[in-house]
C-alpha cells in the first residue's frame, strides 16, 4: 500500500495546533499490505527524517500525528494507491 507522509511547520491558536505550511516536505512510502502499524510508523518517520517527535493529537490522521515544538508530521493511506 502507499502512504502519503508529510512534515510541516505548525502554528498555535485558541483551538490548538494547525499546519501553517510556510514550508512542508511530503513523500510517498510503499509498505506491504500486511505491515504492522508500528512498522509503518517507523518507516514513515525514517522517510521524513524525523527523530525526537512524540505522538500528539494536533490533527486526525491514519499514522501519527507527531509533534516537536512547532513542527508536526502525519501520514495517511492513499486511496487506490494514486500518486
């Protein structure tokens, strides 16, 4: 399956954290359909080059979201594998 992973800058408002996207980096990660959530999360984090980020609830996503200060990351399964 294909996973779309994204890391971007965040900004904080009265509702919590949101993606600011003054910069962002996105990648597509291929994983076996039977891969565990932990394996997928590790692969996503490695592909984005993020370390030190911890689980957070700043957005709704299939994997993550993770946050470290004002930088956040998340990943979603791509429907039908489209790129």
